[in-house]
């Protein structure tokens, strides 16, 4: 944690964060690779369709009883029966999504998310030698959360405990999660899984910082694939801040084409992190502070 020389004039927090807890192994992703999202969408989608059609059958039966008209819902009944038979395999596989209990395998987590922890540490090492880039009256907090893989509980606990301070000092959180590819570096303004919209202001500041160091930064949602994957890819610790109306955004850098090779698998090792990807996000983070210093 870096504090301004005159703490009495403290007016803002800048938080750079990631998470360090290891993920559970996703068995379907490990063994089925590209078939993983197909199984999920077929299994979950068909289950919802089966529930809706079953409700239609019940509704027709009730209407028939009330109107003393025996309804003919044989088509729906046959369709639901065959649908249940067809989806039984994907549904059964979903029960093996992760191994239960103590046998649940942990993965190394180099990309997800020790990559971000390394950047947070890099920010600290740089600021220790270059305190002049810290904006005036600003406290820098470098945080690594636990329990991200268990429902973002670490970040939620942090925000709950410090919420009054975060709001009093106009906190801004730049979270990082899954830094793997130089070509896929992106700022996340909206997370489909958690239905979280992050701060447009913070997003714009991150984009401006990337321009300062001449690094191309995309925005999540630019492609259909990103939107679809976002529905099942989980949330980030930035969610805990944005849900509590604390300004935040997230930087990620996982390439969709390579995602199935390592995500939540034993292959999530250091060699999966492309050379230069950590450097780019580190430069963007430091440029973020430089821009904030210029503004003030």
C-alpha cells in the first residue's frame, strides 16, 4: 500500500487487483475441449425448454379440466419425452462438471490468475522506485483477493468491510483477470454472467492509458464469440465493486482460440502466458496513474 506524503489531504483510492486462489478443474473442458460449450448449451438449454414445455402441458390440462374439454396434448407429451431422452447424456455429463469433495482437483492457475498477481507485484516494485508518478493526495492499494473461484467472496468481503472508505475517497478499482495473450488484451465494461455493468469512466481512463503507451486494447463484446462465451465464463472481482456502486472495470487477455487448452485445467502453467502480455498490462496500469497525475 502506498500512501501520499500528506495523508490528511487524501482524496482518492486507486486499487489495482487480481486474485490468487486456484480453480477447480473443469472435467468437461479437460476431456472434451471444444465440446465443452456445446455440452453446456445443449444440456442447460434443452433443460429449460423441457421445463417450459412441461409447464405448457400442465396448463393445457388445467384448462381442459376447467372447461370440461379434454385437451389433445399428445404432441407436446411425445416431444417432451423424446427431448428428455436426447438430453439425458448432456445432463448426466453436467454432474461431472467438477469432481466433488476432497477429490476435486486444483489447477496451477498461472493464467487464471497468478498472471494478474504478478502484475500487481510489478506495479508495487515500480512505484517503490518511482513515487513521483503517484497522483497527489492519492493512496494506491495493491490487492490480491482470495475465494474468487468460490463466488467472488474475497472481493465481496473486502468491499463490504471497506465500503464507507471506498465511497468517501472516490475509489477506483482496476482489476485484472486471465492475462495470457498480447493479441487479446481487452477492457471489460460488461460481464454477461454476473449481469454487471462496470464504470464507463474507468473504462475510458484505461483506454486512454493504453493509447499513451501505444498498446491496442479491445473491448469485450466486440465479437459474437466473446458474447456467447461470456454467458458461461464466470465473473471477475471487479463485480464486487461495481455492484456496490464503486467505480471499477476489468482487464483480461485470454484468446478464445487457446482458451480450451488451459482454462481450469492442469495445463494452466507458465508456458501458456505469451511473452509480453504481462508487460503490456503493467504498462497500461502505470500509464493509468500517469494520466491521473496529469489530470490533477
